[in-house]
């Protein structure tokens, strides 16, 4: 799989602009069908709202992009919302901004800023992650080697997993695919070639983006 960025979790935020409420609902999705189902669920939940505008991006390469103004003037809601998602380089998510009109008209510029601002505020509050695949390296070593291995992990910002202590110490590292061969070479050099390494399965991890 290709690494991509998305939101940390599903969530909802709200801002108020000139007495209008803008409720931003965000959800992680894996397909266009799932995105459209979420949009319909929000419309059903907020059926009394003035508008339920939406935007979503789906695919590791952001292949599918859709937006809707849901009755707002053309180009004042869906596209600005989609642009915020694009600017944050996010995918596999859908966002719906529900507006309850407060009686004061905002004008085209005000609507664009409000809908885009609601999405930006939602992403900021919820946070984002990089989703990527890592590959495992199984290590078999002596107990004396294992004492040095802890220092190597600290120096190289690595974490061991599933460690067992039997006749030898067996543990696993998970590393980014593009770094795997370089890390294996480092380990072989660090232990003067006297360490047993095996490739292990892959896993998907989510790394918070500050």
C-alpha cells in the first residue's frame, strides 16, 4: 500500500458566525459508497438544517473527489471544503458541514470563508495521521548481544516487539519499507555479522502528524 494522510479519528466540531451555526462532521471512509452513506445519515440527523454541504476524497492516490453545495450559491461551500482537504493532503475521509441559518446573510465571500473555516477548524481539533505500511525484521541473538541491542534501539529510535527469552533472545522490529535493508545492514555491522535476521510479516501503522 502507498502511505497516505487522513484524520486521526471521526469527530464533530462547531463554529458560530453571525448567528449561523456551522457543524462540521468528519468521518474516515474507504469507499465512495461509504462516504455517501455518511452524508445521507447526517442529512437525516439534521433534517431541519438549512444546508448540509459535503466534500470527500477517497483512494490512496486521492482518485475520487466529490463535493456538494446542497442549495448554497454555486461554489460557496462544497468546493471550498474540498480545497481545505486537498491543502491538508488528506484522503479517505468525508466531511459534512451543517448550517443552521441565523438570520444574517453572509454573502458569497462570507460563505466561502465560513464553510472552509469550519472544515479547517474540524481538522485542527481532531488531528491527522500518516497511515503507512511497515515490515517486520525478526532478530535472534544471545543474552549478551541483547544487552547491547537496547542501546542500539535507543540510538536509532526503534522499538522491539514480541520479545521472548529462551535459549536465545528472539524479538521483532517493524520498520518503514524503504528503510528495511539499510537497518538490516546497520544491525549486521553493529553485531559484527554475528546476529540472525529474518524477514517477517507487514503491519499498518498510524503516525500522528503534529
